[in-house]
C-alpha cells in the first residue's frame, strides 16, 4: 500500500474509535483533578430598534376671546339718545342709573367721553347739545358713550 492510503486508513480508524461513545458497561471515571465545570451564562444584548421618529405637537390655540356682554337693548339706546338739552350731570345721573340695570351684577360697566362743541349757540353750562349723545352700536362692557356739550364747566357745579 502506498503511504497516503495508509494514512487515510489510520485516520479513519482513529476517528471511528474516538468518535464512538463508550459502551455503558465500560465507563471510565474521570479523575477529579481533570474535571472542572465552568458556569455559562447567556447575555442578551438588546439590539436597538431603528431610530424612531418623535413627533412634537403644539397645544391647540386658545379659543378666541368671547365678546364682552352687550349692554343695551334698542329701546334703552333710544331712551338714552333722547336726553339732550339738559345739563350733562343730570343727563349722566339718569343714564348711569339705566345702564346699571342693564350691566352684569347691577354695577355700572360703561363710561363716557365729553366733547366740547361751543358752536351750536346752546345756552347753559355743560349742557348736552341736541342730538349730542352717541351710543356705540353695539355698546359692550367697558365701552363709552360720547356726549357733545356746550362748554367744559361740568366740574364747576
């Protein structure tokens, strides 16, 4: 036989002899000095998911501001605008009483603006000129009524 064939047969015989488990009756004890156990542990490393998208949302915008409460009815508006030709203080006293009834909580919720117009020839100090009361349409809380008066002597009493 040639040398490579002998080597192959020898290798096959060795593998056959070594690869077979020992028969149950012929088990050999392993010496203690050669027997070692190594604890094994499995470590699982989490693989991160692909990058996730974070969506940031803005809070909804606040609701629009409610309009202030409408103070006057059309009947009350007409009554106020007719109070001309009298001193402003008397006119405002009457009007503010009417407005107080129309305002929330029965508290006066509107004001006034005085405009001096001496060109009408109306007599009297601080008299409301005929047609000189202008109530905004609509008149809301915090609004102002405009009074055209003859002069600025309203505070002189």
